[in-house]
């Protein structure tokens, strides 16, 4: 997959993570989107590095999507824990 594919996957993974974890985010839509992109990269890296599942060239691979969404969820939870109480 190209870098553009990972960015698109990250945008979609961020949106899915937002649906799975509803509520107010400190960063709003832009912050959640950036967290989704970063989560896709981190999830893909963790999947390739430690879970012995190399990144495929197929955009529709279920394991790639699961790792991107999992990375987005992990970053979104960490972001809420660190910065969630700064905005009322």
C-alpha cells in the first residue's frame, strides 16, 4: 500500500474508532482524524513487527484494517486519558 492508502485507511480507522468510543474528544474532529492516521501507522507497524503479520499490498485485508482500528482506539484512549479533562 502507498502512503496515500495508509492516510485514507487512517481517516476511516479514526472515524470507526470515534464511533466505537463516542463522547467528547479534546481535539474535536481534526484531532480525532489525526489520531486515526497515526493509529493506522502505529497499528500497522506493531502488526508487522511483533505480531508476525506483514503489511500486505491489499487495501481490503481484514488484519490490516483491524490493526489500524486497534491502533486508533489505543491512541484515542491514551489521548482522552492525557488531555480529556482540559476542556469542559
